[in-house]
């Protein structure tokens, strides 16, 4: 550990050891534990094929974490105790639960909504981790989705249940048996980790909060973001042959109906009857851990994920590969790649070169490709091609689905297009069915930015960094210390980048007559004469503006650099000087 503190975990020459002995080290760890609830260790066991398997895991008490948030004086001004209905933003689920709480008692009652994020991922080529995060839905989005105080907390490391045999050699019955075993383990673990929420979710707890007001607080999980396959199969009972019918209404799963199905299956007289009951409802005979938490319906809380449903789903896994295939058959793949490489640079937009041959797997990259595909293929396909209309429809749908604030009219304009007959594309896959639930999700949980798994992508990178700061053994117990070290490194790196940026801009503080003439010629009305002004060019410009989407102050960073990370970068900007006169400019180092 001393080697890590002085060498591998910090920049060379910057490691300073402040622990003199074991007592100092223990005191430091004890002080660090005060920031968040301490991890606890537990285990669950289950029989499988006549053998008992035991799984150890680590978790934090979620209720203690909630109490640490509501009593934190630094978060007092951010806490949202009651749901708010806005003209363009309505979170109906929270509103309905809060309305049902007692309002005629001495102490005010408040419902604190929670957002749970679950992931299956690899931190290396061989090591898998299944982390679970909790977010405080009663904090503003920029706080709860950030990495600082009030952000997500890692409350559980779900054990990885590996198949002890070769899955490919199993029969259908053996695969079903293992699926039951795995689900049973997962729900047992969740029951242990979520057990502290059972009492406060049903009866509440009186707490003196950071604003010195005593309130009865209750809680529940109303949003789930699951990075798993077929997550929207949890919401309703649709048939696999009707996945393309996005407007058809299927019976919804509810906590009560699914619980009744499991009890009915347990009471069946024969194994065959049990299997038929479970198969007709797409269930295993497992008690769902979320059934024990009040106001936490595990089916309605499953939420639309723009990352896996659109960017990596309908576009990345289906339409984009099909488009590349069709372009290849038309001998137009090279033209498309050439057009894509000529897209001008824009702030926040990644230009993908050799888009035909490059191996893509990142959702951000697929999203950037989606934004620039239409102008690059419209002249490559035949006139009135259904492919063009399909991609435009998906891009329009994606744009509306990703809005921070969305109107009823915009909800109605979201649409889907099919072109399976012309190009032989089969759209019978679960992610094609997911949009049928988007209207419900937005009206009950707000915009998709509240529950997209994009907000957890940063945590994946942090986990990989934390993993490489361990000794690769008993990883779960070492990651907590690694996160503390990593936070310090992130702060140091940000400070270095800020100093470098300031030095870079100071070198460019010089007057440019050419720029002055251009501004005067194109941007200033003829009747106005500019004299005595000093124009200072910079390689980097921070542009602040009020967004027309949600009326918040936003920032764009426009760059003008002949060598930005080894490549020239001259961002484009659109300048609207007055009504009827608009210019598109590419920044130049002149």
C-alpha cells in the first residue's frame, strides 16, 4: 500500500506519506467512513444441481445514506421536499404518492423518490462486476447526476453468478433451471440490501432535517435504469410476434398481479401446471425483492433508456449495420465514408473517419453518427427511398425523446417508421417495442434525462480506474479506498488543465486587423462605424447562452487550434445578428 501511495497511485514525486503508524492509518480510515455509510458484508446461499453455492457481497445501508443526504447542511438549499407540476415537466408518479400521504397530522409527511441503476460490465478482459447505484430523486438533476456531494452512491456490489457448466451444451430444461437459480440469488441479495427501506417506506420515520424542520420521511424506488437485455419485457405481457405493433396496448404487469401469479404457481397441483402458469406470464417462481418495499413497483419503475434502446439499439445494432450493408451492395460505402469525414467541426460533435471500416461500440459515437448521417446519404439512395424516411423518423423520434423538457404536442409527434418489406429488415426485437411505453414514462417520471443510463457511464470509467488501483484480489473490499484516491487525482488533473488553458490563451492576446475588418464587413450594419475597438483572438472561446429547450444557462466551447490533440480543429458557429440575417462561420487561426 505504501508503494501505491508514493508511486503508482500518484504522479511521480508527489506522494507524501502522512501515516506514521498503524493507529494513524486506522484513524484516517475511520474519518473517511464518516463521509458515506460504511460497507457491510453479507452472503446468501442456494442449492443448484444438488450442490450448495454461497455468494458473498458488500452493500451500504440505503436508509442511512438517505438520512445523510437530508441532514447535510451543504445540500439544504437543493432538497426538493414536495413534487412540483410544471407546464412542460410532470412527474406524476411522485405527485400521486405524495398526495396519498397524510396531510392532517402535526408533522408534515414527505415522500423521497429513489432512482436505482444496475449494470453488468467488465472492468478488465476477465473480471466482471455488477454495481448498483442509488440516486436521490428529490435533488435537482445536475446535483444527483453529478459526481460530487449529493450524487449517486454505490450501495451494492451484486455477486456475479457464473454458470458452472458449458451453457451451450445445456438442454432447454437445464437452461431454465440455471436461470431460476441466478434470479433467486439476485433477489435474495437485493432483499438483504434493501431491507433497511422496508419500514420507512411503509410507515415513515420522523427526522430533523438540514433545514431544522422535523418531518416524517418515507421513500420508495420509482425509477429503475437497467443495463440488461429485454428490460421492457418486464413492463407488459406482449407476444414475441407482435413486437412491431408499437401502438397496440398489451396488459401491463403490476406488483399485485405478478405476486398473485407466483402464489398461484406455488399452489399448483403438478409441475406441469406450475410451468404453464409461469410461462404464460414470463415469470420464474421467485419472490421479487421489490415487492417488500412500499411504493416500489418493479414493473412500472422500469424506464425507457435512450442509450440502449436508440443509440446502441435500434440505430447501433439494427439500422446502422443494415445501412452499411445496403451501401456496400450499392458500391457507395466509400462515398459515404468520404462525406462523413468532410463534416465540419462543431462543439460537442465527434467526427468519425473511416466510418465504414472502424469497429464501433460506444453509444456516444453512434449518437454523433446519427446526427450527421442524413446529409451524407440523401444523394446516395434512390429518390423517395424508405431507408431515408426511416432514418429521418428515428432521428426525429430520438430528438424528441431526448429533450430535457417536452410538451404534449412534441410527445404526439414522436413516431416510428418501418421498411422491412423493401430491404428485408426484421423488426421483431424487444427494443422496437420499448417506445410504446415512452409516453407513460415521460408523463409519470419526467423527461428521459431523469432515467437514462447515460448518467451511469461515468461511473463505469471510475470503476475501471478503481479496479486497477487494487491488487486484483477481493476487489469489492478495496474499491472504496481506491475511489478516495481517484477523487484527489481528478482534482489535480482538472487544475493542471485549467492552468494550461490560461497559459495558452495568454499567448494569443494580440490585435488582429484582419479579424476586425471581417467583423466590420459581415456582422455590423453599414450605418454603424466601429473605431477604437481591440479584437483579441483566442484559440478557445467559452460561449454562454440561454437554452431555448429548458431556459437554463448553457455553455459551448468553441476551439480554433491547428493542432488539437494532434489534429487541426476549427469549430463552426452560427451567428444570428438580426432577424433575417444569419451566418455560419468556421473559426480560423488567420
